[in-house]
C-alpha cells in the first residue's frame, strides 16, 4: 500500500518539526515546507536521510506548488512570538492571510484535508475565563499583537468559508502556550527567556508585577491533540492546551529552582496589550477527541531544560540575544 502524503508548512519550526517527527513515526510521506525566517533546518536535519521525507524551501505567502497527490495539509507556518511580530509584522500578517488562502486553494485542488494552526491569541486579553471556543475574544486590532491576532482570526474565517462554500475538509486548532525542546532560545518567549537567562548567569526578567497568568502545555501532548483532531470529523475550532494555570512570577520561581541559578528576579515594563490571564477550557477536546494533557509541568520542564543545556555556548550567547534585550524596557 502506498504511503499517505502530508504537507507540513512551518516544518522547520518548533511545532512543525515535532509534527514532522510524529507523521514520520506513523509512516507517512512527509513534505516539510519553510522559508526559514524563524524556522531552523537543525530541527529536521535528522530526517533528511529518510526516503519518505522531503524539504521544500518556499514562502507560502507567495505561491505553493506540490507535485502529485496530497492527503493532508497542516498549516503551521507563522512567526509566533511577540518579539517576532515586532520585527516582521507584515510577513506575520501575510502568512496568516495570503498563506492560508494559498494552502486552502492547494487543499481544494488536491482534495486534501487541511488543519490550520490557530491560537489562544484569537481571544486577545480575555474577559471570559477560562476560555471556551464559543468566546469571541477581546482583541486590539491596531496594538502590537494585532498583526498576529487578526491574521489568525482572518485565517479561521477563511478556513470556514472554504469549508462551507467549497466543501473542503477543514480543521482548526486553537493552540495555547506550548513549550519543549527546539523552542528558539532568543525568540522572547517567557520559557526560553528565563532558562537562557539562568544559563547565562543573568537576572530573570519578569514583565509587570508577574501576576499575569499562562497555562503551559508540553509539546508531545499538543502533537497528540493535533493528531486526534486531524483524524476526527469535527470542523469547528478546538482548544488544545494544558489548563494548569500559573502566574509568571511563580513560573520564574520554578525556573530558579529547576536551574539552581543564584540570580534574582527583576521586574521590567509590561508590554502593551499583554493578556492578564489565559487558561484553556478543554471540555471539547476531552469529549470529542478523548484527549487531555499527560505531561506535568515539572516533567516537561526537566526535559526542556536538558535540551537548552545541551546547546553550544555560541548559540547561548548569540547576537540576536541582544535584539531581545532591546525589546525589554
Ligand atoms: N514574560 C516575562 N518575561 C520575559 C518574557 C515574557 O515576564 O522575559 C511574560 C510576558 O509579558 C507574558 C508571559 O511572560 O505575560 C508569556 O509571554 P510569552 O511571550 O511567552 O507568550 P504570550 O504572551 O504570547 O502568551
């Protein structure tokens, strides 16, 4: 029997590369696509030797061509951290809007099922807590996060339109904060920021008073949820995340304990429109997909810390770390 074929955009990124691994494990033919602006070939170089793996260096915002048949498309290409939106706002808007349009067109032409990566950011700074899929959100379209949030909201609208108007088989996952090996050390996200600071012997920068909350999901749990959603017949958006909520101040303290750093916590200005609280309601994922997270934060953080510790010194002290510092006021 011939293998099922899947296209994964953003395949060299943090989540995309873990999805490549998962579908290789399931014996698919995997095509990873990436323009490598925020992705890194190191994340997938172990797959290049496989005959059922291909890499296309391509910007999906421009045009997407894949020869032959396709069974599935996973659209995971996008910058995904506030520091990236500030650096590359136009590309962020384009990949969520034009890129999604191109991939929906591809899925339609190939009669493939497509799953798009949406985000808890569609809820903005939420006035409903925890967030259910029925909540419409509280987003500032012209704030610094607007380029990401609105592109993702447009993406969901476009995906539903292709489903209702063209009958394309679509799936929408709303991803909450996720962590694990292969996160970019200097992308400004809180976990690599804190662990990087601990490893470099710097103080940990908590933004604001640290009372804002997040709920962190380990990457293997997320991948399992996405796999189940793709294989399900459910077309409305589904939250995938870990409801175990924590304040950023408590999180900094956990990282200090984990790394054994002697550094202290210092407070910096809270970025504009930084959501005050975030926790997924995962009732839908539980009932429809029979899914819930299995990896505790203490287990997941240990594995992730080992990964960051194993990075070479020049990566740990890389120049784009300086760009991150200019973002912190
Ligand atoms: N944060 C922080 N220190 C940092 C980086 C981030 O206190 O060095 C905070 C940030 O203000 C936010 C939370 O940690 O409240 C999560 O930030 P991240 O960028 O990881 O994700 P998002 O805000 O998109 O959930």
